[in-house]
C-alpha cells in the first residue's frame, strides 16, 4: 500500500499546517481548570467505564503490574506491547502469561483501541479514517503521506480532539454539524495508531487540526501529547496544536513549555472582519490573541504559525495582506503565515479565490518579510481538510450504522 501512496504523494510539500482549521472562542467553555499532565495520571476510563491502558506512562503501567501482584518488569512489557507492538486487545498480549492477561481483564482493564469503521483513500494517497468509538460515535482522522524532493517520507496524522465542534466558524461544516463530546486521551492517541496501522508506517508528524477545538479539551489533549511524545516517540517539534483562540488557554499552553508549534487560525487582519468569519472571536479581541501568541513565542521559542483561509472577495485582497503584515510586525517576530485557499463546500456562502489572488496575497506578505507557505490542494481536500471542510461525514455528530452515515460513506467513496 505504501508504494502506491508514495507514488501519489510526490507533491512538493504539504506543510504541517496542511489542514486548515479554525477554532472559536467560548470564554465560558474555556474557563475550566486545565491540569498539567503529571508523572502520575489516573487511568483514563472508557465510555463503558473500563480502565484504559492506552495513554499510560511506563511508570504507571509498572504500577498496574505491581497492583496485580506481578513484578514491575511486566509493566515494561505492557508498555512495549502497547506502544511498540501496538496490540489492540488484551487477549492478544501473547508475551504475557495467560493468568496475567486474565487478571487484567477481570480488574476491568482494556486497551482502549477502537475499530476502523471506514477508510477512504484519495488518488494522492491521503487517507481519511472514520473510527467507531465505544459509544458508536464516529470520529475522523486523516493520514497524509508526503515524500519530499530529497526522498524523505513523512506521514502526518491530522487528529480530532472532539466529536463535532461547539464552535461555529462560518466556513466550517464541522461546527455546523453540532457537538457531541470531548475525546478522551486514548481516543486521540488511537487515531495516530490507526493511521500507522493503515499505512504500515510510523507517523512522523501530528497536527491537532481535525474535528473540534483542542483548547476546549486541553487536559486530554495535553495528556495525549505527552503519550505521543514520550511513549509513541513522536518528537514534540513534530506536533502542532491548532486553535482559533480560546481565552486564557494560549497562556496555559505556553506555561507547559512544549516544543510544539502553535497554529493560530486567524483568517482576518482586523477584529471586525474576523468576527464575521469567526463569530466567537468577539470573546477574544485580536490584540489579546496577538499578545498571547507573542508570549507563547517568548516562552517557548517556538514560532507561531498563523493560518489564513483565503475566501474570495472577503479577506483575499492585497490590502488585507498589507494589513496582516502590519499586524504581525506590530507584535514582533517569529511569525509564519500558512495560506489556505478555501475549498468550496456544499451550502457555503464562500468561494474559492482565484489563483492570481492567492499569488498576489502571498507576494504582498513576502515583500513585507513575512514567511509564507501556501497549502497545496490534494485529492481529498474537499472532504478531508479537517477544520475547514464541509465534510460530508460531519454534518452532524456521527453515529455508526445510521442510514445517514451509510449514504454519506458512499458519497465519500465516490468522490
Ligand atoms: S472544527 Fe470548525 S467550527 Fe470548530 S473550531 Fe475548527 S474550524 Fe471552527
């Protein structure tokens, strides 16, 4: 499979912000406490209440073994089985004695992996997966294979942090589809493992740009981030967390001093226009966001990537680019703009910009010393560019096995 994926993936580049996303602010929703992922974390619980192994650290897994009367090296074996061998069911932990496996199950443990409900592959090798969660909700994740000009291969997993999204960015179907619930940490981690399973290749990059606003589920996102980094062994610098800007959360994220990229979905160079595109921006003035992004850079030394979806006739004029450059320069250095030409979606009031508008916009930024990348269009963009897309699967919180889901599956396969 990988060979054919690679064949189709020889585009020049897909940036880490390949997938547009926009997140909106709900001050009330963001106001809850966000705990720091500590060395000692409670076991995540599945929807049915079983305790979940996936997401636990090496130390915690050793404690699980000790609690069941085993020696601590059994915990190390558990860690290896979960994160290196990536076994999905306890009864398949064949390296462990049958008795220990039985004890794990009787003590209410499960791995925390879910079945892949649907996989859709584009001609360029991008794969969208629908994962069927324990409560029958479907969550989407996207695998993006890229081989660069030098022949090195990257596999990016675009992961969701919520089922649906409570925010209502004007150009995004996900929010219009409603919100169901936050994902637990293992439900985020398993998306990455599912991509690896399908591609038979390690995921090299993770972008939190799928369904939902990560900052509104920060505790689980940070715990998943810890596990993906420490246990699954994906470098922090290979992980991007995207947000539309939720009050008080960028500071909290910065306080963790992660070496991961913050992607801020901006989409407008001024507050008035931004509120039209991202209605929840009313709760988080642009200057406050820019200050928090500057502080994130100062705190972490990690450049902030600003995502800017170009909407024809709305925010794509050269004047907007000039205003954007001024805004970025006003707030210091360490900025990068990722331009995403909008992909028209069913029922959207917005249109895709002309190529000459995209080029002129990028040139206006570059001539003002702003680094720019422009997202390349790929086969599944219309249905897989999570965060922007009018994904047919996301018209409403998804439940597996409904007529709606089935018909939409067929649409996606046909596209
Ligand atoms: S998923 Fe859509 S509605 Fe939700 S924050 Fe992202 S762009 Fe906005």
